């Protein structure tokens, strides 16, 4: 009951940002798909690409109808992660409501848990649902002649998880009491490094491994900082 | 024997190199209404936050309801009401939403009727969002939220700051509601000595992080005296009387602020210094507080404090 009250509160605070991110991705992604369907790779041109040629996965992604939507998903996910981090941690600091939030009959772990759960849900629900929607929309526009590799779909989810990395980085920076030019920037800097490292990986499994390691490191730092922080 | 609900022992807090609180030793017995007074920056908020485990002490410890402040379990926090400085609430919530949110943390204790009565008494619109409420209305919501779970101990950090006289009075009356409930303890910090005088039975004075007084209001009121002495020729060159805090002299008049000096001692001193007449002037609590915390001569209120 207490956790659900906290979760509801955090989700309600996240709602405007969730909607904004979902609308941006849906509008831009949908528009790009329609443009592609009109000018670009329709099923016919995709077929001509395939005719008599051996197609490797690079070509498949390069010519994929979702190749323009993918970067937008990444940008929206990072943006949403940043916005949620600011909403959940910075705004609470600026409005000085930490003391009111913390002094209640729940542990600090529960309060932090509700924030993290709300951010995860917000990213999965708003961006995940739109990503699935765009994927099926591309199929309906007959942009696919062959089923795209599963990796392509999963890559979208990797981008969504990256949003969580940025959220955790923002949270850690917000919670840090150090100065900006010292360790306070660590959270955001580390999240940026994780995002950059993703593009250096050749395999999606490696990319996921990097993200998971990043999340574990950031999470352990946040828990330690939050439980011992003065408010 | 009266139980101590709040206790600090050598509580000290540094912010960087600034000493905010120095060696605070405090005991607040159960069932009292304690006014926690001090000037701006005296360390009141720091002390309250340390007591609630929101800050970590540099040294010393504090206990609330028998539990170490740094290890306050949710079950203990449930028994402590807290009104934050500036009445910081979630601005996007309406009063109804805030009530629903707060009630979830006190499933067995929450008194719906009491909350509704208080909101009605203050005349607050339940559907209005916190961000659209005035400072005074936010204070009233804050008080209602803190009182509805019927806490054993209520800690309020400058709850009447920035409120006008009428709202302040309403707020204090709301506070008296809690005081009427048996065995409840209230600690509230304030700049407004009139409020402290109206509702408190105990006073804690803190100055520049140092505890200066912790006694009943009556004792405090009786201890600080202003004496005006008139002389025929000129005032004495040196004033040496027990408990002297401040001394101001004009040509033929001497004004002394004394702490803990008996009336007989004053009369004797006046006689020995050939004063034409002496008069113990009336002081209100505010004047007493200002004199007591005014620099430069910091003296302890009671001799036992110096031991």
C-alpha cells in the first residue's frame, strides 16, 4: 500500500514527460515511415536489392525501413531518461520536498525503489509501446519484404534501456553533494560513456552486457548515496 | 516518572568549516509543549533535522522515542509528526490527493474526521492544488496533515514563519487541538516569541549553535530582569552584581539586565551604591529573549548550567 502510493506519485510526476516522449516518437517515427514508404524502400525496391545478391546484415540494417526511426528512439529515450532524472531528483531538491518525502513510515530503500520502478515503467510503457507500434506500422505499410532480423527489434529495446542508464546518471549527479567540477559530474559522465561504448560494440549481446554493467555500477552508487545522504 | 521523548547528547554539526551546532545536550519530557527559539542561523533547523535523522551529526547522538535518530525505523517515524520549514508540500497535488497520499502511510492511525474538521475549520478548498494556495493556507494543510495521524511527538520547524496574525492564531489554535490530547509532546521552533508564550510550557533557547536555556517558561520569565536605578550625582564607575548580562548607563541613570538575580540582592546592591531609587521594569518574553541573546556578554541562565 505504501509502495504503491509512492509509485503512483512518481508515475503521476512522470506522466507529462512520458506523454511528451511518446508523442514525439510517434509523430516523428510515423512521419519518417510514411516518407520512406512514399520515396524510399518499399517492398519492391527492397526486392530489387535482394534479387540475385547475397545480403548481409549490415545491408539489411542500412536499407531497413526503420533505420531513420531508430536514432529518434535513441534520442527520445535519452531525453526521457534525463527528464525523469531531473523530475524525480533535481526538482525534489529545488522544491525542498525531500524532508517531507523521507520523513514517513517507509524506509529510504522503498522511496528509492518507487522512483526507480516508476522510471523503468515510464520508459517501457511510453517508448516500448510506441516502438512496438512503429514496428508493426512499418509492416503494415509493406516496408518489409523479409522479416528484419530480431536483433534490429532488440536494438530498439537496447536504446530504451539506455534511457534508464541516463536516468540513473542524472539521479546520481543530482544526489551527489560534491562540487560540479569534482565528482558530482560522475553520474552523467559515466552514463555518457556507456552510451558511447554501445556504438563501439559489434555484437548486440556485448552492447547489452555494457548496459547491464553500467546499470549495476550506477545503481550501487545511487543506493549508497541515497541511503547516506543528508536532506 | 516522566518519560523523556527527545534527548540529545553532545550533538555537534559542522557544515564544512562552519560550526552550526555545538554540543547540544537536551531532554524534552513527555507531554510538554516546547518552544525552540533562537535568532536566524542559530541552529534550530539543523538541530531538528539531526533529531529526525535527516542530517548526520559530526559528533554526539540523539534519541527520539527511545530510538537512535540515525536508525529511526518506519514504525517509529509513524509516531512522529513533522512540519517542515516553509511548508514544502508536493505542489502539483490537490488537498484531496495529498490527504490520500499521506493516509496510505498511516493506515490504522489516520483520523479522517479530524482532517476533514481541520480543513473545514480553516476553510480550505479541498480540490485546490497546493501550488494555488497561499503561504498561510499551505501552513494549515501542513498542520492538518501532521496532526491527522495523531502523532505522539510533533516537531515543527518554524511553522508560523511568514503567516499573518490571524492565520497564525488559527494555526496555534489548531496546534492546541493536539495539545489537548493527553500525553502528546510538541517541539516547535519559532522566531515569534508571542506564539511561544501563548502555547508553550517549556522554552529552549539556542544561540549561535549553543544551548543557552532549557527550562520552564515560568522560570525563564522570572529569571531575566531589567532594573532601572537612579542616582543623585553620577552612576557608579563599575557595576559588579551577580548575574549581570548588560549594563547601559546615562548621566544619572543605570539600566541593568540581570539573569537569575534575586530581588533582595538587587535591593542590597542599590542601597550599597547609594541609588536614589530602583525599579524592576516589566519585560515581555521578546525583550527578555533579545536581551538574553544579545552580544557580547554571554552568560548562562542558571548556575547549574555553568557547572
